[in-house]
């Protein structure tokens, strides 16, 4: 188990949902948290509400200059958690170019921008903790999920590449692949979401994973079996079932 007291973590995408819930978990554990997102009002309110030391830095992960300025302002941290996400459900038959591009830019390219600012310093110090939020949808393409599933697959792949490169260094890389979490993003879905989790429950799972040494956490566990098992199905059977 990690010693959390006195550590400093930067949470990118922490104004709502899982990010805000995780900020509360870390703050209660004695972590100084730096919150980032686009909404200054939400960040300020959350920082004031946390029990421990907290500050915030507004940033837009879609903008190189914004990310660099925020990273410079935040300075050296013990860990970074990337939680920023965008989501709209639609199929290729109803392609929305703007929304698809935004999902790719926030969910994946934004992650690349943030990592580009923090990883070199951690590597130079041979010390750091990186936690990346992907999704159970990352395991295989799904219908009605243009933009989101592809960007989360890229996110998972990046985390795996980073872990392969850094696993024998002092920089720990972890990834979490959650299922459905009740947030303003999943509120857009018009279908029943199995194993739907509340943000606080999901945050407890992420925090537990962060305290250990394992690389990947898929949850809820029972639901994750469906997605992990789908990788072994032949295409004809997979698309017949998942359509």
C-alpha cells in the first residue's frame, strides 16, 4: 500500500463525476490535489469543498498552449490522473464530424498532450505515478460508438505502451477500464446501462487500484468478463451478438 499523506496529485478532468469523486477520496487520504478542467466555477467550488489542501488550474486539453501553461503552473507533482472525457453516442450511419473529432481530441490526444508535459520530468527524476482512465469499450469495436470507443482503445494502447517502457523504472503507470458510471456523459444514453455505478463507488475502486502495484483494473468485474471475452470471438459471431 502507498503512503498518501503529503503527496501531491494533479487530476485532469476533475470538475464532475468520477474526477470529482476521486478528488474527494484522495483529499480524505491526505493528498494535496490540484484540480484541472475547463470550468473554473466548478473547480473553485470543489477545491473549497475538499477537506485537505487543494488548488485548481483551468486548462483545455485540446489546446497545446493551454496544457503547457497549466503544467508549468502546477509544477512538480507526485502523480497525475487523467480523467478528461467527452462522449456522444452515434453510429457511422449518423456521423457527426465535430463530435467525433472532439471525442478523439479530448479522450486521446489530450492525454498525449498532458503526458508530453509530465512524463519527461518524471523519467528524469525516476519517480512518479501516472493513472490513465480508459474504458471497457476499449477492448473491441462496438455499434453506435463512433469516436468514443476508438479513442478509448487508443488510450488503453498508449497506457500499455507506457507501462512496457517504464515498468522497470521508478515511474509507475496504471490504467483503469470502468464500465458505465452515472455522470453527465452517460445521461446521454437512451438505453438501459447494466451494472451502472455511482461516481463514489467507481472512485473507491480507482483509489484502491492506485494503492496497489498492478497495472490494469477492469470493473465491474462481472461486466468486464463480457468485454474481455469478446476479444476471442470470431468476427461473424461477435458482430451478430453485439449488434
